[in-house]
C-alpha cells in the first residue's frame, strides 16, 4: 500500500515585512484595474492581452498582492487612463514626501 504524501511547506524562515509605500502602490494599482476593467474574468483576460503577462500574475495584480513593474506597468498605463493617473499621483506623492 502506498502512503499519500502531501505538499506542506514548513513554516520556518525569515518573515518579510512589507513597507507602506509598496503596499500602497499594489493597492492603488489593484483599485485602478478594478475601476477600469471591473472584476470579471474578462477583465483579467484584457489585462493579459495588454501586457503579455500570465493569468496568475494578473490575478495577483487585481488582488493587490503584487504590483506590476517595468514593461507591464508601462503597458497598463498605455492602455488604461485610470492606471496612468494613479501612477502619476503616486509619483507626485512620493516626490512630496521626499521634499522635491
């Protein structure tokens, strides 16, 4: 008789504490995507077409667990006025916080 083995990841290691600006960025982009595209599977497919990102990656963006970077962010801003506006607002806020 064969014993079924699970795939349980042990809870060991280093905890990564997320800083506020990264969390704000991810949440802001998620809200922008929901505002522009809605919350349907069709919305995810649209973002996938815009960016060439995988479905799982785009789902992370919509959930606010991760944020797009580099080419993906540029593609989103090119196709979504809401994402572009949010990105520029975050940039302005960051500049104000830095005193510039």
